[in-house]
C-alpha cells in the first residue's frame, strides 16, 4: 500500500482517481490545487504524487518543481488534457521540470493504476486502513 497525493481541480476526476487507487489498495490524499499539496508536502510524506497541470492558484508545473525541492526522490505522475495547447505540450514541460512520468487525459482507470504500479515498483498486496482524504 502506498500513500498517494492526488491534485486536480476537477472534483469528479479527483473522485474517479481516488476510487481507482483505493480499489488497488492505496491510501489517497486529495487536494484541489498545487498550493494545498505543497503545504501538505512541507509537513508530511507521500509515496507518489499525481498532479494535473492546468489548475488555479498553483499550476502543476510549479507543483512539480516545489515537490522536487521538498522530496527529491518522490515519483511524480503528471496528467493533463491540455487547454489551448495539446496535452503533450504541457506534459513535456512537466517532464522537463521533474515529472517522472506523464499520462494524457482522458485515460482509463486501469491505465492509471498500471502507471502507478510501475512508478511504485510493485502492485500493492493489501487494502490499507489509513484514510487521509482531505478536500478543501
């Protein structure tokens, strides 16, 4: 079981990601923007960070850079559906600034779970009982 920090300003997508990761045995903390995620990382630990790129307050590239400063070895998966540019443009920038891997939106939950497993090095074996959901 891994403790995964999920950052996306879309509450529906945060919930879909959370359900997929919890079904795979992970504990999930959710944040609606990068600023809240960085505040969390300043005081606590995550095993993996998943961040959207286009968000208010602190975008995903800034979040990746801040996370790298706070936890240099933290695996980071950047996700994006793009905006006025193609998702690959934003995801390429995120990778250049420290994202370990990227995944364009839309994606299927099993694809996300497989990417997470690859980043963590192994599939989880059990469901965890630590529920660290935080919306706000």
